[in-house]
C-alpha cells in the first residue's frame, strides 16, 4: 500500500518538476538560434569599377549578431525571433584577407546598429555587426560594407576563375614578371571565366583590351566584352589590376554595360 502511494506521489509531484527543468534547459538554446544564407549577386550598375560592395538588408526582432564572410551571412539570434534576409546583395564576395579602404555605413535602421569588428584574422575575415531592436515586431536594417578591390597588399592575388594567383599551379606565366601582352591575355582569360561562371554565357569575346591611361592607373587593364548564348547577347565592361613584377592579377571586376 505504501509503495503504491509513493509511486502515485512521484508521478504527481516529482515527474512534472523534472519535465519543467528539462524544458527550461531547452528554451534558452532555442532563443539562441542561428540563421545562414548566401547573399545574392548584385545586378545594379552604379558601383564604381574597382570597388567591392555588399548591401546587407535584414529584418530583425530583438537583438542579433550579424557576420558577413565572403558572400554568406550568419545571424546569431540573441533575443526575439530569428532574423531574416530582406534583399541583401554583393557585387563581389568580401575577400578572405586584409583589404584596403574598408568602410561601414548604416543606410537604414530603427534602433541601434554598430560595427563590432572589421575583417581580420581574429574574426576569420568576417565583418561583425551588432543590432539591437527594442521596438515591437521586426525592424528593417540596411548596412553597407565596401572595400578597394586591389588585393590589399597582403596575400595572393586573384588568378583566372577566381583562383589565388602567384602559385605554380595557376598556369603559364604566373609568379614571373609579365610583359604587357601577357597581362592583356591573362586578364582576358580571367574575364572570360568570370562571365561564364557568373552570367552563364558560353561564348565570350574580349574587345579592345588596353592599359588604362588615366593618371595613377598604369597597372590597370580595361576593356569591353560580349557574351553570347545563341540569340542572347550581353555587353560587359571589365577592369583588371595587375602586378607586372610579381606576375599576378590583383583583382578582376566585370560589369554589365
């Protein structure tokens, strides 16, 4: 009789307490949920040549930490509902190295938004932003990061197809001083790869590649390109920054005309 009473008391009193304790352990973890997504390719044409730019547009309810690494966004939700994308876009991924001319700009916010860290080794070359939204419901937040697409003076440059340059396996001519003709040819190869990869044009024609004659731009190559798939045709402008002495491409930028 006493055994039955003890078992009944445990079911009524002890088991609910155990269930509540387990639930209390789970809930804080749920509140720290993460969101991850890839930023879409920018199709606007108003960003100057030689400039990397990401416009990150989010909907945030509560507090969140946002990381931009490459072309991916990671949102760590600290409080409130999970953050979500609201039309983020990049013309190029944020490089996984030190960059020159890094800039952070708040374009739209309802409450607090601030940059916690520029890209560096500590953050694995991520830009880290903290958003605190104290009003009810979701707030719209838009911040812009930009940088110079010039290789940053640190680390390898960019070879054809987006590969790091100045390595033995990057093809003929890489890692040795270039003539102007070599630079023009290898810039053209990189532009063809970029158009095929990003814009899906099989046939790419490089038109009038030349050294940029504007002051201070002697190590830049500019020109036009035409992409064609059957009857579909698109015109592009491009620029490549070249390190002639090291034999590498520092940056490749391709825009729809």
